[in-house]
C-alpha cells in the first residue's frame, strides 16, 4: 500500500470517528433534534475531509449521506444543489470566462496596460498599471485563469529584464499578483462562485442582496485595498528596480495583436450579460416594468443566452466559442464543491434540524456578554486567520451557518441590531483576505509553485496586507454595509 493511499484511509477513518463521536455523544438539547445531530455529524466529518482529503468526493459522499439518513429526499436535495440557480450560474459564467480567454481578450487587456509610454523608465507606474489591469480583470473573471495569465506575464517580464527566481522584484510582483486577484474575486459576484454561494445563503436566510448592492460594497473595498497595496509595496516591500531600465513598453505595444472578430463578439456578449444581471437595479427607477422582467428571469438566463449566441454566431466557418470544447476546460471540481456546500446550506438550517435554535441558545449568552463591536471583530479576525489555512468557501459556510442564528437571537433580544445581509457580505470579503500560505486559496499554489514566491516571503509580505484588509472591513465596510443593508 502506497503512503498516499494509507494517508487517505487514515483521514477517512478519522472522519468516521468524528461522525460517530458527534452522533453518539451530542445530546438532543436546546432545541436540537435527532435530525440536527445527524446533519452536524455529517457536516463536521465532511469539513475534515474537505480540509485534509479533497473537496470533490467528500461533497458527493455528503450528498449521499444526507439522503441515507433521511435528512432530505433526493428530489428536494437535487433542487437545492445541482438543480439550484447558483449551480447553473457558475457553470455558464465559467464558460463565458473560457470564451474571453480563448479569444485572446485577457491577453490583449493586460498587454495594453503595460505597453503605455508612461511606463518607460517609471517602474512604479509600470507596477501600478500591471496590477490595475489584473484587478480590473479579476472583478469579472474567475481567479484561477486570471492567475495563470498574469503569472505567465510575471515570468516573461522577469526573464526579459534579467531577474532570477528568488530576486526581490519577482517575489514582490508575484505576491501582489496573488493579493489582487483574490481581492478582485471578492469585490463582485460576477463569475465568482464564492460570492454567488453567499447570495444564495443570504436569500435562504431571508436577507436577499442584489448583485448591484454587492458591488456597491465590494468594489470600494477592492479599490481601497488596491491603493493600500501600492502604498505597502512602496514603503515596506521595496522591490529591486536595478534592471528595470531594460523594459521597453514600445516593444510590448508592437507585439500586441489587434482584437479578432471573435474577441470583439465575446466582449460584446459578455458586456450584454453583465448589463442583464444588473438591469433589475439599474432600471428600477426609470423603466420599472423592464427591471421587473429582468428580475423575473433570474441570473442564470443571461449567461445561458450569451453562451448560445457565441455558439450560434460563426466567423470564418467556425463558432465564436465551441461549447463542447469549453466544457472540458472548466473546473468541474469547483462545481462539485459548490454542490457540496449547497447540501449543507439548505439542510443544516432547516426547521426539522433545530440547529438554528440550538446555536442561538448556546452562543447568544456569550455574544450578549460582549460589546457588539467586539463580537464582530472576533468573527472577522477568526475568519481571516482560519482562511489562511482552510478553504475560504468552507470557512464562509461554517461561519455563516454558526453565527446567523446567534445574530438573529441577539437582534430579537434587543442586544444587537445587525443586518444579516451585511454580515454575509463582510464575511465573504473577510474569508477572501487569504494569501499568506499555499493552502489559503485555490490559486495560491500557482504563485507559490512558480519559483518566484516562497512561503516565508508570502507570510512576511502578506501579513501587513491581511491586517490592513481586516481593519478596512471592521472600521469602514462593516459599518457601511450594516447601514446600507
């Protein structure tokens, strides 16, 4: 038996022990039912496996166990997982992302920013333009392909200028690339699974938030984080620019290819899809009937229509986007993981489990003994710390499920006046302040495995940014979100 197989069996055995310990020793008290004990036991064991084994097959196992233990029937569970609107949204958004990358749109945008004449002989202008282009792209696309595109550029630029792997220039540029792709990812729900999962969770909790309202909080957070990044790079990180005089933006501009007809069509379709997503809010005051229509068709309809148009329209005898080929290039593990998250989002909070009542009864006295601001501060710090080591989607799901009942109880008791929608949004941003270790984010291994960024450097450079992100959330964006939502 190989060491890998043995370790896998050990982790599965530990998961079984976790399940049995909770199943046998967690009493049905404080409103918790037998069904609630079962779902907590399955949830805890699944979290262990998500962290130490895989995010894929444990999600499938959780789906089966929830049915086997009678927590939900197959049809009901299907409706809230792979039959849920968020699953279709993420799938089609991934396909649109693939179309933009395949047609060269992202390469064109990134090269345009760093080929401006203003970058010549001005290293700080170059870094700002490079990172700005990445941040803008990351607002609309999934983090993994954006990271791959920009790390390819980092490698190319370092080789062009003569910087070796391990030199400070490459370290700093790689670290900042990771920070901003992560923060761009959390700033909007457009093509971003974790934000869409949270929108679904908030809706299930009776606190729905529109995509535009999410952007109103998320984008300002991202912009301030971007500014803080440039300041920290300049004052603390201090990259080595001794070889930068070799950089020639004119040569980069000469290498740029004009956008192909396929690329222009892809941009147009993607822009139209984004407008359709935001139309319910943008048009509500001017054309309420039109806004109501776009609201009624949901968020999945627009990307479905966009993908179909890209498949129907042909250029030079070929479709703008080959959907069958695109399906082989998207991340199925991400989709299955989202399904696994949805299994618990829509069962653990069911009235039949009594979990909400249980958590409220257990934690409300503790929360009531703390000043409201300290209560939020503890949650934010804990989520930022944990997300450096665990999956951000796991931390988000765990914290939302654990603390929403507590907030509801403390609100009802008059101890707090917290918005569930604000809590969900700020929690989503907090669990995305995650970039100090390879385990912190799905795209982090790309950066840490590049040879340009070591773990010790990621920790040293990233710690100030994690602190700044936490402070921004606590002092600015939690009060803002709580007031607006």
